[in-house]
C-alpha cells in the first residue's frame, strides 16, 4: 500500500514561553500542503522490519523516525514487526516543513490500516507525541491549531487552497538552536516582522527574530518576496530554512521562481504547491 506524507507550513507561530521541561509553549496554525513524501508499506513473509530510503543522506537505522514509529506501534500493540517500508523523499531536510515528523505519523497511520487495528486518532496522536513534537499534528490529516509543545492538536476547517511558492536555500536551521535563541534575540531594523492580516487569519512567526539574526539571507529573501507584485504575503515556516510566498494566483509560481534564482543564485530549492484543508 502507498501512503502520502504531506509537508506542512506554519501560517502562524507564537512562542509563549519556556517550560520547566525545557520545551517551549507554542500556539501555531499549521496546514498540510500538496508537497509530500511517499511511503510504500508491504507485509514481509519472512517477518521483521525492513526500512529503505531513496535518499542516501538519511540514516536508516533505529534513529530514523520511521523506524522508531514502526517499533513503537508494534511494541504497544503486541505485534511482531513483519513489514517493509520504502520511503521516497521529496521534502528537504532542515526546512521547517516537518518532513521527518510527517513520515513518522504516516507510518503509524499506515500500520494501523495494514493491521486493521482501527485505533482512534487520539490514541495514535498519543503515540506520535512520544516520537516528536510535530508528529501528532500529522495524525489528524487536517489543518489544526497546535498548543503546548505541539502535542495538543485542535483540527480546524481551512477551506482555502492557497497557492504557494516554497523557497529554501542550500542550508538548514537546527530547530533546537532557534528555540534556544528565541528569548534574547532582537529584531533587525528594516526587516518586516509584523503580522500580515488576511480574512483567513494572520501570518506571523516568532522564530524569525532569532533565525534572521544569524541567517540574514532568509531576512533578505522574505523582504524581497514581499516586494514582488505576485506575492500577497511571505513568511518563514517553522524554524526555517524555508520561506514561503502566498501567491495571488498559482500561475505566478514559475516566473517568480525564475526571478528568485536570478536574484539569490541557482542553489535554491523551489516548490510550487498549495495548502490542503
């Protein structure tokens, strides 16, 4: 069976404070998008868990989130692993798009279907929270408001297929580092941080402050996108390094992407996609 593991963007991300457990309390509107990885999950007659990936830079051992999710599901359900999982990657690493978290959540959903265990979403989300903060979001296959450290998920209706252009430079941003710098970071004069308000909500990301301090390239990219006539709004997703543009129409993605490459260099990763409701 083949399963789609969507990327996500943060349409808003507020950091409310540091918790006693070292994590941060968040409030975020997250939305899946039409970009995603693919997992092919099949039964193995010989038993055991086999995991392969087309991206040679990803570890495929016990540290991989897909392997961790599969082990956790089987252990908690009292099932002996008997599956082969083949992951085809399209979501880049270190992008703030939740690729690894989505792969892990989709593994839980896939094994629930494969073994016909029919677990409630909340039960799967509780398992997902043991793997990582963003993983529970992907269990619900919906736009959602995320609270706590990411484990409290409230699915919401988001009937807006926003056309997007995702742009990521050839570097990533370590998520723990971004959060560790949040409290002491300052705004760079002239860089746009203010909430961008639309009928469907406001775009704002509190992690732009620490990330832009170190990665000036991302601040320049956001400011440049906001100055383009095709762009209705622009924001960094999660802890970066992807900056996304909400376009006035989807036909604008190709010419805008070509200009971005001319302006910022040929090493940019670009993807035209749209939000999923």
